[in-house]
């Protein structure tokens, strides 16, 4: 299918956005005063004898900087609400009288009984520490806190590949590795503002013990998690019950499968000048790729002019360096996606699925943009249409995939790099050490800095190594000793395109799209 056909695709996004807006409205938010928390309508009074027990709390990203979304499980649908106050108003750990309250939207839990709930906290101030709790008069959750930063200017976010809790065969070990990565990453980057998911939170979508291990760290109640659905998160409602995402379009092309068990959808949010667009890459049948491109086109055309950068996030990495390099869906999407993303002015694409790390060259229209760019080059200038693709390694240590050599017998269009024949042509860097890593992205006005950082060594917690699921560990296929936690695997600074107001601004120029 040609791009001039893609431009005609118009996803059925209006209905999905109406649903999302209706859901936000249901939390009862009304006015904002003095730039602070929104006043909320009163929650339904709890029924006598129905104290709510709250569990599996996770802080999520909102549609913009002054919002957060909370999701949780509850034992009853009676009167559950969120109370939020500036943390300095707590007295000996107790909430003041009459704190701001946000009623919850509650639905029956189809996975294991009880209820799932979410609420949108709106009207937050910048540079403020907040305390919150969830429950009702009968029972309150522990008190948690989160910190807002400046709502404009430079910032960093962290990107995590495939925790996939349970995939090693030991849920507890996987959970320990995941919790340690979250601890290490946020301790090294205490002012980071978002935790962005590459998908596959768990091994089996509806096994709640795996979700318990995934959600075990209080880091996920302190920093907002921007969820992405992976192939192991589908086949049930648990993903959707655990995460409420903003501006979500659940039209059929983005939300495939049986209505009783499907999860997913495409969604977007704007954060400090970055337009994040998250795709359900599990939806691939029935021209869904064209629909995804139509969704991205629609969102960028509407909001891209306000953004310094556009970042796409989806699970299935098209420039995979390892076991999934030549999967059928990847072969199709290497034809479907790159030209569209270049034409739309996308700056960065973040994916998981392959449990190994890769960083592409600047890719334009599905080809290397600058033939002079060298493998591992640490400073790159983005030309018009240049896109950086990053595949994240395992953040938990539950499963690693070894790098594969290019195989033109499987895909003649994904052969070796002439400058490094052991790597695929698209990738500047490919790495696997069988140690946990995460990706840090620093955002400034004129560049993006992308780093892959070690969050573990060959020592525990590292489930795949501990259980003997892999037979070596360390750089150079284990020939070199493991490097310390916090050390850099790869780093690149991408100076963004100057032909206008940034690469993604070109998307608003309809002449350039032709």
C-alpha cells in the first residue's frame, strides 16, 4: 500500500475520544482555583458495613502536565474516592479535614472478582509535592506521594522494556529484578518525570500474582507509568483494569479481539512540549497498520504544531536485533511504517518485544538517512524526515534474547550493515549482555539524548541468569566482566532538525506531506 493511500485513512477516533472524555467527566472534576487542585463533586456515601479494601494502586500519566490518573482494585463499588492534598498539609501523617476528593469510576472486575477503578487528578500545581490516599470512611489505603516539576522546559523520562513478570519461570525472582531496576533508575534520576512502558508487563495477561509482582514497588505509586500493551498483555481484561490511559481510542482497528476479553487501543498525551502517541501494535489484521498510521496522522495534524518533538511508543520493534528480527509482522511493518513516520516528522520511536537493545541510525523513508553516519556514533544531526528507532532490553532480567545475524534468506530487505556486517543495516548499535538495563531520554529545546544504562550486573536479582536460562553473562558474550550498575551501554545525542521549528513541525506543512 502506498502512502498516498494511507493519507486517505481516517481512523474512527471521534467516538473513542468521546468515550475518553466521558470517562474523565465521570470522575466529577469541575473548576480549578488559583492554579491548584480541581474541586470535585462528592462521592456516593459508603454503605454501612462496606469498608473498601484497596490494592494494586498504580499512578498513571494524564493527558497533560497538571493531571495524573490513579488506577486500583477495590473490594466494593461503594463510595470509593481519592483524597489529595499538598504533602506539607499532612499533620503527623494525618490528612486535614475536608481535603479535595475525586470520586472514582468503578467497574466489575472480570478477571478475579471485586472491582477495578480509576480517577483523574486534575489541576495540579507545578513544583509541588502531593500526598494521596484511596478508599472510603471505612478503610483507607496507605498514604502515597508524588512530586510535580516545572510544566515547561527541559526534562527527562525513563523507558523500560518487557518486565514480563513470570517469564523466567519464577515470578518472585522476576519481580525482584523489576523492583530493583525501578529503584536503581529513579535513585539515579530522582527528578525524572515519566516512566514509559515498552509493553509486556507480565507473562500471562490474567494471572494476578504476576501483576502483584509487577506492581509491588512503591515507585509505581510515586512516578507516573505510561502503559503500553504488549502481546503478553492481551487475551484478557487485566491490562485495561490495571491501567486507565488518557485520550484512548478503542475503535476496532486499534482494539482487536473478542469484546469480552480484549484490551488495548491507541492513545496520546502531551507532556512539556513532547507529543507522545502510544499504539496497540497487537492490532495488525484487517488493515490495522493503515489505521494506526491514520491515527498518528490525525493526532499530529491536530496537535503537532504545539509540540517540540513527537515520540511514538509501541511494543513490536520493527528494527529488532534478536529473535524477532524477521517475524512476519515486522517484515510487513518495515514496509508500512517508516516512510509514513518520516513524512509525519516523528522524531523518536520506542519499542520492546525483543528483550535486547538496539539503536538505529537516522532512518528516513525506510533507508539510512546519512551514509556517512558511523556505527556507534555518539553525536548525530537529524536531517528532515530523520527518525531514531530504539529497542529496549529486558528491564527485569526475566528473559533475554540473543542477537541474531542478518539473514537475507528470511528478509532480503533486512540484510547486514556494510559498516558492521554482524549487525542489521538499520542499527547503529546492537547489544546483549544478559544484564538488566533501561533507557533514559533527556529532552531539551535543540536535542534529544538517548542512553541505555545498566540497572544490574550478572549478580542477583537477575532471574534468567540465576535460573540458568542463559549460559553466559557480561559484555562480549561473557568474555568480559560485567560493568557496574549505572554504567552506560550506549549514548547518542541527536541535534534536531533546524529547517523550521523542529522536525515534527513539518507535519503541519501539507505541501511537504505530498
